[in-house]
């Protein structure tokens, strides 16, 4: 419920529309600020192509 309150304050007082999920993905003020400024670095790794043998093994 507190997260929804933060979302409402950001929207109503600062005209910033942030999905509630972003508050959980960026749980600190610093992380949320970097996200809002677009400075966040992705922690995801590039997707690697799987070999067909590996896919066959997974389908069993």
C-alpha cells in the first residue's frame, strides 16, 4: 500500500508516471532516481543462441 502511495505522489505532485513494479525493481531512492533519469545500467546478459542438441535435451 505504501508503494501505491509513492506512485500517486510521483504522479500527482511531480507529474511522473511510474508503474508500481518499477518501485520494486528499483527499491532505493538512488536506484529509482537513476532509472527516472535513464542512467540505469542493465544487469541482463545478452541472450545466447542454444544449440539444437541442448533444445532436444530440454524437450524430453
